[in-house]
C-alpha cells in the first residue's frame, strides 16, 4: 500500500479555534501556500470556511484562484502577495483577489491592469520593515503613497491594507520593524487612505508577541499543527496529519516499509525513531521507494509504521524530525510527493 498522510479535520478545526482565541481581537488570515502546507487547499478551505474563517492568504494568484473556487458561493477574502504578471493580475481582479503590492513597479502594473479591465484593484501595500526581501523601502514610501492615492481617487484601486513581514530574528529588531510599520500607516492615513486591515505577524510573533499583532494575523504553520523549530509546545495545538507506511517484508533484523526518498522522505532522516506497534524503532536506511526499520516483536506484513504525526503511535512531530536535519516542520510535509495518498479522516 502507498504511504498515506492521514489528515484530521477535527484537529484542524481545534487548531483554528486555539489560534483564533489566542490572537483575538486580531483576526486570522489562514495561509494556504504550498497547497495548504501539503494538506490540500480544497480540504483546508472547506474546513476553515465552515468554521467561519473569512481571510485566506494564498501567496500566488494561481493558488488564490483555487481558494476562490473552493469557496464557491461562500464569502471570503483571498490575499495573494506574490509579484505577478499582467495576465495573473487581470485574473486576480476578476476573481476578486486582494493583491499584496511590495514594489512601485508592481504598483504601476496593478493600477494599469485595473484601468484596462475596469475592475478596481483591492491592494495591501507592503512596507519593507527591515527584512529586505520585498516591500517598498521607507525612503520610497511617500512616493508610493502618492501614486496609490491618485489611483484611489481615480477609482482604480482601493487600499484595503498595509502589511509587512517580520524577520523574527530578535525581539528588538521586530520592535523596530513595528515602529517603521506604524509610521508608514500614519503617512498613508495622512494622505487620505483608510486601510481597513493591518498585518505584520505570522505564526510565532502572532502567538508570542501580542503587542505586535495588527488587526489581521497571517498564520500557516500553527494552524496545521506545525510548531516552530526549537520552539516550545503550543497549548491547544497538535499536528493535523500523520504519515504512515506499511510493512512489505520482514527480515531478521529489520522490516522493509513502503516509503522512500521518491515519496519525499529525506534520506537525511536515517536514524530517527518511527512509531511501531511495539514502540519507537530506528529508521535504518532510506531507499527510493522503501525504507528499513529495526525489527520489533510481532511485526507482520501490512502493519503500519508511523513516520510522523501527533504522537498517537509513538511517532514524532514534523518539527521534531525537522530539527534533526536542521530545517522547519513545514519543509518535511510539503516535500511529500503525490505518491503519498492524502486521506481525510474526520
Ligand atoms: C508563509 C508566510 C506566512 C505564514 O507563516 P507561518 O510561520 O507558517 O505562520 C505569513 N506571511 C508571509 C508573507 C508568508 O510568506
């Protein structure tokens, strides 16, 4: 049997509720990039929409259109922040997707697309608060605000929000970022715009730094139950998925199980413990489509071993595995390939 990612809607719902109650009155924007962190956009939207989540962060326009499709007739705001092409921006306007705008060049492109299609663009302006990845630099902010305001008065854009992304390297840097953020918002307001939402924080800062939260919090990892690498456990949050593989052969010292590097299992995970019916056993070897696990009493063909999950079968979480190979939990789940079956379980 193919390896299987067992996905719990009930746990996802619990995590969404735990996150929402932790960050209130800031509102949750559920981040959906990388196919909802490897769990599937459609499933995530269905559960979240039933729970009344209004905001969805899609990263790119293509995913945003999938989110809009999954929402169907249901209301919901979709935010796509990847700098996109003319065609994508036009498609986004038609699908009522809010656009994150982090350069003046892209601002111009979005305004032009809005004028061409006659559909006003709903934009969230991004200020670079120090991460230097994207975002309008503070020294260019006044000019971007003037361009935006002119387009807003002409009816081609609506400024819905202001946003930025924190480095989360140190509290002091994040505090400085918040100051720049607040000044930028004030400058935009002084020019006459009234952004309805402000968003600065992702999972970790939203959870641990209440004073930095805006009216919206963009959260992915914690909603899917993936805690920060080297971070503490989170009250009320558990992984929403568990990865199993089945035993294919029994040898004297090891069992061969049906998951390998072609399924996205990093071969660097050799020596981790996986959950078996007799407790934790070492993963001895990772091949292309199979792996070897140290034998346990009573092992038989067809048994499931648990590679990662919430710990119900003695397995470790994605983040615990990720810490072993110096990466983050979402990296482990999102690299699982389409050979891994996704099964939704209650
Ligand atoms: C991925 C991402 C998030 C969500 O981050 P998590 O740590 O998974 O909550 C928020 N904002 C931006 C811009 C992102 O790229």
